[in-house]
C-alpha cells in the first residue's frame, strides 16, 4: 500500500495536509496528516470520506452533448475530440463575429489550487474575454471592510489562539467551517480560557461555548459599539495603544459611542443588558482576546459596516498588539505571490467585467453586445448564486453556448450545451496557500483521473494550445508554474522543500500589522469617506420589506455548498433539506414540526420540511446549506434572495432577505 501526502483543495480555511492510502490504484483511506501542525492528524467528517467523492457512482466519466431542452438534463456521450472541436469552433466563430468580450469564462473556488483555478482564469484573461469579478458571492464585502479598517493583510495566526486568554467566535460556526481552529481553541480551554459565541443561531459551536450571545441578525456593529461604550465608561480602553496605533478613535468616542448605551444596544441586538455588560467586562479584562470573525455577518445590506465595526474592537483594548490576541477574518492577503504570472499571463489590461452576483442579469441583458458563450468550472451558480431564478432564465437562453466543467451533473450543468467531466483534486497536483492559516503546501496527485475526467489544468492547457494562446505558462508543468508564482514575490519558499510535500508557514509572532493608508487601525477611514460611505463605524437599521420574517442561511455540517452533493452518505448525514422556525412563529402560523412548508416572497418559493426549535430567535427562518432542488424537490433557498450589493465590496446580501412561511400540501 502506498501513502501519498496531498492537500485538501475544498473551499475551506483549514487547508489540511492529507495522507491518502492507495491500494491497486484505488484510494482506500484518507486521513489528516499527523506531521502538519494545524491539521494535527485529523480530517473533517466530509473529507475523511473523500474516496466516496472520487468513486461516487454519480461521477461524470465522459464528455456530454445536450440533446434535450436546456435544464432538462438530457445528454449523449461524445468523445473529447468532438467536444474540443465544437468548443474551439464555436469560440473562434464568436470571437471573429463579436469580439472576445462576447465570451465569459471562469473557474471559481471549489478547487483552491493556485494552478488549477488560476490558470483557467488566466486562459480567459489571455483570450481577452469578459472577466468575472469573483468573490462577491463569498468574501468580497468582508475583505473590503477588513481592508478599510486593518488593510490588505491577514489577521491573527489561528495557531496563536493557544496563547490567548479569551476566545470569541463571532459569527462563525467553527464546528462546520473551521474544525481545526476549534481543536486549537479546545487546547486553550483546557487552561481555563473561556469561549464566547455570538451568533443568531444556537450553532454547535454556540452550544459548546461558555457564554452564548444570541444576537439579532445584522446588529453586530451595534453590539461592538455598545461594548466600546462600556470599555470607555469603565476605564478599560488601552489609551496608550489607541494613541500609538489607531486613527480617529477620539471622533468615534465623541460622536458615535454616546448613542450606544447598554440599554439602546440591548434594544437593537435583542440581548439582555446584563449579558452585554458581562461580555464587555470579560473583553475588557482580557489582555490577549482572540476573535474569529465569520463572513456571515457581512452578507447584509450593511454587512461591511457590521464586520468593520467588530474588527475595530481589539484596537480598543490593545489586543491587536499582542500575539495570541487580535482578530482573524482571513489570511490570504498576506501571501504576496506573483499571481499575475498565472491569472493574467497576457491579454488586454481592461475588458468588460461581470460581477458574479449579476451573472443572471449579464446573461439576460439585451443590447448589441450580448454574452454569447459561457464557460463555468468549479461553480454551481444555478444553486449557490442569489436570485437563482434569474440565473436559470439566463442559462436557458437558446442562443447561449454554455460549457460546464464539473465532476458531477449539477443544476448548472443541466443547462450546458457541452458538459466536461472534471477530475477531483485527488486526481491532480497543485500548489496551495491557505486563506485561514499561514501555510503553503504542494499537493501531489494521488490517483489517475476516473474514466475520461480531466483536471482544470489539462483542459486549460489543451484549450490554450487549440485557441492559439502561446504564453509559456500554458505548456509548463505544475512545479514549473509554481516557480513562476514565486518569481519576484515578497513571499519566499524553497521550491524543493515544497515539492517534498513540506508545509511552509509565513506566520510571524508579532501583533497585528496595519496596511491602511495611515499605517494604523482606522476608526476613521478617509478611503470610505471618498467612496461616499460613512467613515466611522455606526449601526443603521436594515431596509424593511413587505414580508414579516428574515432569512438566516448557514453552512451545512456535512455539506459545503453543493460540492459534496454527489456523495450519498453525506447527503444522508445532512438529512432532508429543512427550515427552522422558533416555536412562537410556528404557533402563530399554525405550523407544526415535521410538516411541509413553503417559504415565499416576491422572488420565488421553496418547499422544505419544517423544524420547530428555539435554535433561532422569533422573526427568523433558518435554512442551513444550499441544497440543490434535486434533494429538496421544491426549489433552492437562493430563489428567495435578491442580487443586490452590500455597502462595501459589491458582495452578496443573502441575509437581507425577507419572506413568509406557510403550510404546503406536500413537499414538492
Ligand atoms: N461544512 C462547511 N464548511 C464550509 C462551508 C460550508 O458550506 N460547509 N463553506 C466554505 C466557504 S466557501 C466559506 S466562505 C467558509 C465560510 O466560513 P465562515 O465565515 O466561518 O462562515 P459563514 O458561513 O460565512 O458564517 C456562518 C455563521 O455566521 C452566522 N451569522 C449569520 N448572520 C450573522 C449576523 O448577523 N451576526 C452574527 N454574529 N452571525 C451571523 C451564521 O449563523 C453562521 O453560524 O466556510 C467554508 N467551509
Ligand atoms: N444562501 C446562501 N448562498 C450562498 C452562501 C451562503 O452563505 N448562503 N455562501 C456563498 C459562498 S461563501 C460561496 S464560496 C458560494 C460557493 O458556491 P459554488 O462555487 O457554486 O460552490 P459549490 O457548490 O461548492 O460548487 C462548486 C462546483 O464545483 C465542482 N468542483 C469541485 N471540484 C472541482 C474541480 O476540481 N474542477 C471543477 N471543474 N469543478 C469542481 C463541484 O462538483 C461543484 O459542482 O456559495 C455562496 N452561496
Ligand atoms: S477541514 Fe477543511 S481543509 Fe480540512 S479536510 Fe475538511 S474540508 Fe478539507
Ligand atoms: Mo465562500
């Protein structure tokens, strides 16, 4: 039996080092690498079964051509040669007639490898096609808010949490999305360190915490300001740190904090005054408070303001100045690699840009420059994008030539003209840098691709050659491409060490650095003022809509968006797609646990199973995960979400969704 070290490529902050055991060319077992400090010998409950993903009977094994109406899922197998010929002929024709901007092509985040993801985007850059403004369904708002406050740089090292003296999981369900940070936090708790969870859902993390604050959704900025108010009132602000490392706190103290008395904070957040006081006292007493801030709080109309205000809190106590303290949203911004070598090898400096959220709108746009061809890899927008009704209407356009590259027949692939079978990460090699730790690592291919599946890299390099794109990067091997990523980069690592599978960390032991224009933590941001946004943190009520309930969407424990929906065991573990209502809201609607319900608003309707629990507060409907309609048989939750933008970073506002829940006759 051979053991091969590789890296988990799923969209997850932990970026585990994995050991895959192979017998007769088949993966028989996957385990977390015991030699990797953060992975620490365990993989999560999804990935320690990833041979079920690789060998799923639902895997696509040959290219397919559509023979039925778009969306119907009727296809016939074709050869790779036929598929490539058709794609190249169609793209070349479209470029000749309408120019390259009539094509939109991209790979999104389900393969985190810098090469498999980056080079696919590099191909379309080189071709001069329309460009996807990616990240907007995920982290663009959080990133913009963090950047305006702390700067384009990573946050606290997750491994430093073992030295902290108070841990706050603020809007992050670590049991679902960051299990290795959870394990580190457990080490700190063994020393008596307390864990506070702040989340509108009583998540598994919240249930396991020492102190849980069931905050009203979208009110985090008010809680952070209320805590600052108490810290100032009680003389717990670190004046020396504020003076040396922050900008504009005096103005916030004068103009904003007086409005956030504990009483008003309680009214806004729905939390008892005593709990706010208790949390502020704990926070003020800690020297090295460590905060993990999740993206969830940023997916609101005022999401940037929410996240930015929370990220200012460690500046008030000086926690940012100490290793073990501070805050982390992500780390990716600290990896100054030469990404352009892969993502932008050549091509025009500017081209039409399509915000990922507006994919539906872009496909439906009339006018003289329509998008005529679409290529999608590693993304399932017919389920995961907001306003999936609009996305599907766009994908259904008869005159649109769509190619989807995926290991599975997804809801999106059903609309394609050509579907190409993709290799999984265990069937490719790649170079990785984490977005939730400070590690970089090279991952080896574990087995050959199943059937006729091709990796993103192979497909990209083949299409580049056939489309006449001559940049050398399209004929390099993965180790050679990795070296390009380090050429002239600030981040240094020995390629030989990396190719031996050793994980290299770029973490330091200093406190938080700031890369804002002032070089300080910016309570006052001129950059935001210049964009017409409030320069100082504040809380503003979300716009109200004509429906009485608010949507809360959270990650699934045994699913990650739709990337594991081809694994029967994990589908079963996740259970039937459901919605949760508080007992008061269920009773007032005459609804009971277990019955079929209809979630509806002006955009659409979705049928789900009802669970009645006090896991959420009254006024909220919780829908965990984004389950494909094939599982729910009654639509997908994103049919209810509008494609509007957040205040910062032009991101998604999934949770600024208002809706009603009514009885349904049956599921379906
Ligand atoms: N198992 C699993 N793991 C995953 C994923 C998955 O779907 N499943 N997705 C992966 C991806 S792509 C990403 S980007 C990361 C995301 O990882 P995180 O940033 O950690 O998680 P989010 O899903 O953005 O946010 C989750 C939490 O935010 C809470 N929340 C929502 N609104 C608010 C609010 O207004 N205030 C507060 N305080 N909390 C709020 C939700 O209740 C939920 O518990 O996880 C990755 N890992
Ligand atoms: N309601 C609601 N919707 C959300 C969110 C939310 O919190 N609430 N979160 C959003 C977030 S954070 C994100 S990141 C997006 C994620 O949305 P998507 O990017 O659509 O993520 P996945 O569902 O994981 O789908 C990715 C597809 O990639 C395929 N795939 C996996 N590996 C490979 C590969 O190596 N090559 C190719 N070609 N394909 C591959 C998978 O089979 C899957 O079909 O969803 C967003 N949608
Ligand atoms: S925890 Fe994340 S990185 Fe680790 S194995 Fe699971 S999905 Fe992959
Ligand atoms: Mo994401």
